[in-house]
C-alpha cells in the first residue's frame, strides 16, 4: 500500500520543456486543471500528497518521478540524464530527507526514475538515453543491499522504460509490443497495448485503483477485464510534453 505522494505543479515555462511528441504546445491553464484532477485522484486512492510549488527554472520539473526512486523505507536521489533537467533533484532531496533514508546516484552515473519499474521484489532498470550503465550499476548495488532484485533491460526508440510498460500488480504487466518478448518478462501475465493506444501503457496502479489516461478505450476495457477499479484522467497537455501518469508523482 502507498500512503504518500509528492507532486509538483507545472510552471508557466512548461511549454519550453523537452518533447519529441509533435502534438503542439501545451495550454498551461488546462495543464494546471489536469494536475488538480490528478491530485484529487491520488487523494481518492488514499494518499497524503505534498504539492510542491512550480519551479519556472525547470520546465520539466512537474515530472517528479524522474528525480528519485522511492520505497517505503529508503529513496535514491537520481542524476537526471538530460542536462536540461540536472538540478531538479536538489529540491526533491530536501523534501524527501525528513521522510526517508536517502542515497544518491553519483557522477558519471545518470538515471531517470521513469526508467525504473518495480514489480514486487524486482526492480527493472531500463538502460535508455537517460539512464546509463553506471547509473544502473549504482542503483543495483543500493537495491541489492536492501534485498531487492535489480534487473537491467535495454530500452531503444522510446523515452523511458515505463513509457512502454507498467506493472499493475498480481503479476499483470501492460506492455507495448516492443517489450512483449523480453525474456526477462517471460513469467508475467502480459496485456499487449493496441498500437493506436501506446500512450496508455503508462497506466498506474495505486492501491485499489488503476489510473488510466483518458481516451484509450481498449486499454481501459482490458484493465477492467482484469477486475481492477479504474480512474480515467485527461492528460492531453502532459502527453504533449512526453509525460504520463507515473512521471507526475513519487509514491511510497
Ligand atoms: N519532457 C519529459 C522529459 O523529456 O524528460
């Protein structure tokens, strides 16, 4: 069970963030309303949320998940892999310090939290353009000390590992086709995401609910068929900036 979450509001500079989506510029007012709805959903899932003020110096800083990897007992402050996001982690460290024992990814390691997928006792670490082998090695060492099982996988042609895959509990994975045949994932019950709904691979289990981005009916139906209660959230403005449901919070 998760009990807490940290989120950060998008800043006016959000429109200048990093994106490859070609979906146009986000509307900051709509993004703020969508963020409010996201926070309400986290509260409905039973979480106490800490809402950090927007930081205009970092246009991507609402995507807090990339700045830390957290468990109930400890956290790892990351070193974001795109230089434009380096520094976002400083504020997150201050917020987490009173709550959790903390470690940090050190130079030359880089790591984005969006590349890290926990599935019960396993942590899958996506080696992407953001997360390098040194970052993965440092994270693996910390996780192993705490008796978790770290497994590195290669990620290509996609921003983060969790852009294309998510664990929703009870051995169930939502996967884009690109990850379907990964041998490391052979033992899971896999729901393949329809090609036209790839964004919905980033659906997010929180306690009794699975949060699903709005507008992806096939994925929604597949998740409901697995007997999960769902909450749909419109994330159009975050999709424009290559962000999804998991990126918008740290949950522990
Ligand atoms: N816009 C999110 C990222 O590139 O990290």
